[in-house]
C-alpha cells in the first residue's frame, strides 16, 4: 500500500463490516452485502450502495459489471487494511510511539493475560532470531 492508500484505508465500523463481507465473498452484489449485513448491522440498501461507491472512489474496492449488476471485491487484504489502520492509530494518537500504545493497552486491561503470555513468547523468538542475524 502506498502512503496515500494507507491514509485512505482508515475505516469506520460499518465500513469495516462491509469490507469483511467482501473479503469473505469477493464479487458480491449490493444485495449480497445488504443480506450479509442484515444480522450484523442493518442498513438501508441505498446506504450500503453509497458506502460501496465511496469505498470504490477511495480505491479500497473495485467493481466489475455482470450484466446489469455490479460485483464488488476488495483491492487490499484484511491484513493490509489492519496494518494501515494500526499505523494511523499509532501515528495520530500515540505520536508513533508503539511502547505508549502497548502501555495503554496493558494499563487499561485491554490485553488478556493469555495474550500477554503469547506476546512474551513472540518477543523471545524475535530476540533469538535477531541474535542469530548479528
């Protein structure tokens, strides 16, 4: 993702729900998205169509025509969008300080003990890899 695309990858909660539908079902029609969103976050058909048009204009999704219907698919993977959104959060809220973000998550008890244990293991593995590369 380019820097401009990263900036435009910041999504609202309804937009993220819509993107998850497109990641699960590439080539979805507006009706497919309306049906999928019905149980998660019911929105009007016109609202969803507008959201799709705006996401396409931002370059996050693309459409192709199948007869009279438009089929929508994501241009970026969920991992790419998550990375972009975390980068934006880190930059805008924590001034690029990852340590401050982690401290906040621990202080506010947003991270479960099991998650901290898994994080410790990953850090140890990363330290081992770095020691081997030196």
